[in-house]
C-alpha cells in the first residue's frame, strides 16, 4: 500500500493533516518532498505536456508514471 498525504512539521514531529489507515506502532518508510518541490515538478509537467506524443499502451504509461525511478523529483 502506498499513501501520499500532506503533513505539517511542528516541534520535531510530522503531523498528518488527515487520519492514516495504519495500525498502532506499524513501521513505515517515508519520502519527504517539500510542497514547493512538488509544485515545481507539476509546473514542469504542465510546460512539457503534449510535446512528445505517447505511442505506447496505457498500462505501460501508468507503470512509468507511478515508478519512483522515473520521478521528476529525483532529478538533480
């Protein structure tokens, strides 16, 4: 299960803005992206949208879009 949630950092603690479907004491792995980084990535996608037409199938496009290896946030 993968979750994307908004959170606030206060007094050394990340506080989710909504309840999470997790069990008490369940371990998780976090990847933290400041909201400004996410907005920059979305802006880049909007600028480039439609420049290169996709000729593959929808399932391959979905897998690439959801794969962290291809995340624009990982780019230098």
